[in-house]
């Protein structure tokens, strides 16, 4: 049995050919992966918030901050998803991007898509507050721990 | 060429990127502290790795945006285009990590919650088990204590009833359903004449009943009514003498329906019965004596007149031989009648007041024996005389005592006929404090059916003309007159009499004597 296997192995080595096993990843794949990443993040946050809704934890204050943070991250993800979509949709001629970055602009005619693109590009207006509330939640958790420790010491 | 400037967008982008980096670093620091403080917390672990992912995202994105501005501003947008995919890929990866962590945390929490719930269940079960164990331990201790208490109570009760059973002077018995004796107390065995209860166990209760019809009546009452109360009957024990018992018995209820056996207490009323019989007999004898005394008084006077006139006529008709002989016959028979009347008065103690003085009983016995000696020798009757020395003198009339001894010896002679033994015992009974005279003979004995009548006046078994039936009744009257007792034992049960072959023994006890 092992002899037959050895013969077969040697023959495979002596007669090589294309395996066709390695898939080539072209340019649009990164865009799709990135969008799928946002969708995955969105679905995980929805799952997380649903879980917290069904089984409300305590204490309330840190969890409230955490939920706000997650909700803002949810909005940010949706915003980013839309922003990426329209960024991909807009033609190169829709933007004027000279070397002077202070002169960059969206060229007329200004369509709804271009407005949406403009607005959704300001995603930091969502993710920065989300991060801020995450910090608040962590600090609130910390305060809770401190008060628990002092209660135990007391 | 108008349009919308992207400058505000870039400004927000740039500023926001920097703030994001700052916030993410702070967040990582806070999460790290939380995790360090509570390393076993799934939440803090999740938040820590989430913050790491966000920090990686923020830094990557911020660097990307900053570099983009720099490279475009420096006139090398192609460099930015080369770097951009790395930045984008890293951002995507951080989403995936954050998403994975966010998916994973609730699941882990749910798993932990289930494990915790199971642990709680197990803890509750353990607590319940411990409580049950404690309860069982307590119950066991309580049970042990109660068993101990009950055992002590039962033991005390058993001892109490055992003492009652063993110490009772009555006969206590237990029988099975077939009336086989299963248990009996020691005193009960003694009443029946046995040494030990073992000698009686297993025997039928019926075998002790003297009369079959009484046994039938006893069983009938016991089985029909379930009990008998104060049932008087006569038992035949090991000894020949009858035992009079008063039985109270009842059926014992078994574990199932029906009688499982019988238990009873029998009181020995032999002495009581004998005493009652004696009392009745004394009363009867007193009544007979009173009647006899009345008759004797009434008859005595006419007899005296008849005798007086007869003697006067004899004086007048002394020459008339034929009439004189008739008068002598009248005189002789009248004297016989007077003697009988005298005897009756002696029996009834209604003669003149008894003279009582110290009487040497031994001398009386020897005197009477000497009178009768020749008569006994003629009929080949042996005499056994056992007289204790230095006996106290009894308070009585010597002549009348002589008459009693003579009556008893005559009766003994008549009972033997020819060839036999007459035994006389005279002694002081220390226990009863009495001077006792016993006269026994080896005659045929007195049948039980007439034993109770022998002291009645005119009762005799001798042929007509040989005895008047007044001898024993006169003796009875005399002994009673001096506060003594006379009794008959036929046969005498004491073993000391067996060697003489005595079948009848008269025992006279004198309680009045000089010490």
C-alpha cells in the first residue's frame, strides 16, 4: 500500500502541470471586502444592541454610554458604507483635484449623489463622538469598580 | 468654475483623525486598566480587544489620511496611491476584528450565563441536598432519641409488669387458642403444687379443672362473652387436696381479627372457702345445739317426774314381782332417756356453767388408755402413744376431757374393728401456740361425702342400737366450750403420719392453758 503511494507521489513530481489553485484578486475585490467589512460590523452591532435590549445589564450608566457609542458606530458604518458607494459611483470628472489640496472641489452640476457624497465624507462627525462615548463608558465602568471596591473596603 | 469646496471635508477629516487617535489611545488605556483589575471579566476583555481594534483602525486611518495630504501636497500622489491599499486593507481588517469581537461577546456572555445558571442550579441542588442532609441528620437524631426513650419506657414497663407477674400471689396464666398454657408465674405453679412454671407450660388448662362440666361452662363463657369474671371452680393440682380458685380471664386480640389466646388471673380461695364452710358449719351446729338444748330442757322435767313416780311405784309394788319388773324396765329406759338428754345438753353447752381448772392432758390420756387397754388387746389393736414431756396444763374440766378422749378412742376402735393401730400424739404446737391432741386410726377412713356431717347430733354410720350418734357431737360441744377446736383429717396428708398407716385423724387444739 505504502509502495503504491510512493510510486504515485514520484510520478506527480516528474510530470508537473498548472494547479489552478491560487485565485487572483483584482481591483474591485478590495472595495467589496471593505463594504462587506462595514456590513459585518453593522450586523454585529445590531446583534449586540439587540442582545442588550433583551437582557439589560446593570449598572445602567456605563452600559448607556456603551450603547450610545455602539449606536453612533452603527450610524458611522452606515454613513461610511454610503460614502464608499458614492465615492465609487462618482466619475473622475465630478471632482477637481489639483495639486493644491485647498483647491479641491466637487464640480458642477451639483447632483443629489454629489451632495450625498459631500455630506457622508464627514464621517468623523459620527465616529469621533462614538469613540468619545466609548471612553465615557470605560470610565463609568471604572468608577463602578472603584465604588464597589470602596463599598467592600467600607 | 464653481462647485463645492472639499476643504471643510478635509478639515473635519484631518482634525477628526487626530482626535480619534487620542480617544482610541485613552480608550485602550482605560480598557487595559479595567482588564488588569478584573482579568476574569469577559466584558472588560471584550472592551480591551475592541479598543485595540479601534486604536489600530484610528491610527491606520489617521496615518493614511495624513500621509495622503502630505503626499498630494508634496506633488507625489502616486506614492499615496501605492500606500492607500495597505491603509484600506488594514482598516477593513480592524472592522472584521471589531465585528467578530462584537459578535463573540454576547455569545460568550450567553454561554457564561448558561453555565452560571447551571452552576446556580447545582448550588441550589447542593444547598437543598445539604438542607435535606441536615434535616435527615436531625430526624435521625430525634428518631434515635425517641427510640431510646421508648425503649427505656418499654423496659421500665416490662420490668413493672414482670415484677407484677412474678411477684403476684395469685395464679397468672397465658394460654394459646387451644388453651395450652404458654406462660405461668412462679406463684401460680406453686398453687398448683409444682416447683417451676416449666412443669406446667404446654399442659392444657382443661386438665386442671376438677369437673368437666365446669370446664365446659368456663370455655363457653370465655368464647361467647370474650371474658369470664369471678368464675369459682375447683382445680386438681399435683397434690390430692382440691384447690378452689376464682378466675377472671379474657381473650387476647391477635394482630389479625380474632382471638389469639387467653390470659387470666386466678385467686386461690381455698382457705377462704374452708373458713366459710367452717363458719357455716359452726352456725349450723350452733343452731342444732340451740334446738337440742330446748328439746332437752322440755323433755328433762317430764323424764324426772316419770323417773320419780316410777321409783315411788316400785316401792309400793315391791311385792308384785311382775309389776315390779315392768317398773324396772320403765326406770331403766327413762334413765337412758335422761342420759341422752344429758348428752344433748353437753353438746349444746347449756348445762351448768363449765368448770375449768388446770388439767394435765397427758394424765387424762394415760388414764383413759388404761381403761380401754383391755378392750384393745382383745381385738388385737396396737397402740402408739407419743406424749411430749412437760406440756402445759390446759384449762378445762378433767372429767369432760376424759369423756372426749374416751369418745374418740371408742370411735377409733369401732372404725378398726379388729387388728389395727390407734395412735395418740400429744404435743405443743409452737407455731399455733396450742396444746394439740391427735387421735388417729388405721380404719377405713371417712368418705368425703359424710365428712361434713360427722359432728351433727344423732349422725352415725354404726348399726342401730350400737351408737346414738351423740359421741362426736358431745365431744365437739365440750371442746368448743373450752375455746378449743376439733377437726378431722381423713386421710391425714402430712407425710409424718404415712408410716403409721393412719386413715383418719382427729385433731383437738387447746388454746387456753397455763404456761
